[in-house]
C-alpha cells in the first residue's frame, strides 16, 4: 500500500495569518523594533529551529526564556484556533489519494492529543489512518517518530510520498529516505525560499501529482 505523509501546520491547516497576528501582538507588547513583521518578511525569514527565527525578529531571551515565549504563543494559538481553516483543495486532494489507494498519515511536531483534537474540530480525522504527534511514541523529533512508525508498520520509504510546506519538511523526508516529496508554497515559507532548496515545489495542493 502506498502511504501519503502529510505535514499539518501550513500544509493541511491554513494558520499563517493567525501565527503572524500572534507574533506581531507579542512584539508590540514588548515594544520590539521588528514590529510589525509583514507577511512577506515572515515568509522569507521563518525557519527551523524556531528559536533561530525568534532571535532574528529580536528576542534575546535575556529577561525571559524561549520556553516562556513559546508557551505564551501556544496558549494564544490554542485560544484562537477557530480562526484557522483548511488549506484550499485539501479535501479534494485527500479524497483523491484515498481513491487511488493511499494510506494517509499526519506527521507533526504538535502534541499528539492536541493534534487529534484539532483534526476532530476540523472534521478531518476520518481521512487518516494514523495521526502522529510528537509525544505519542516517546520520540524527540518528527524524523524519529516517523522512523519508529514506519518500522512498526513495515512501511518502506520507496512506498511513501511526503507533502509539506517548509525546507524542514524536505529535510525530514530525506532523513526518512523518502525521495518523492513536494513542498507547497502557500504555507509558512515563500516559493523563492523553497525553490532555493529544491525543485519539488508547487503553489497549491491542487498542483500535487499523486
């Protein structure tokens, strides 16, 4: 059976505007020089690990820790989650994948229980055979978590396709031995940033070839 591995934030979930809004509110609250960050600047500079991006937008973590800043962001994100929506063409794409015989799997750095809850709120949990969140396999990363699941489920990298929206997703796919991957340029990084890393870039889910 073929397996389609989906990143969640920025690939399935359109949460860019919410993330940018919270980020700017936090910068304004602290009186930081980079306020406001434009959508263009965000798309061209956001990266992983996220702490490096935080340094880029002016955090020093001298008076508060990265963990404290992240907690504030995540609490506000959870509170306003209903402002998010599904990516255009997600339903069409995932239903087509099922018709073509794919097993659909979410791979996310989000907490597993939170991820399952969000999928239920969005009404999409029924589309997925597995929802892999960062703590449901005692794994420290998306790569480690996926490797554990692939080994347990007897899934070969050559039988997988990976869909993400950042250069980090390319790195995850390659670390898993998955050569068939595609990055969508309407998530958290711009087309230009993605194209510097790979040719496997499209603008929307509608353009993904299954």
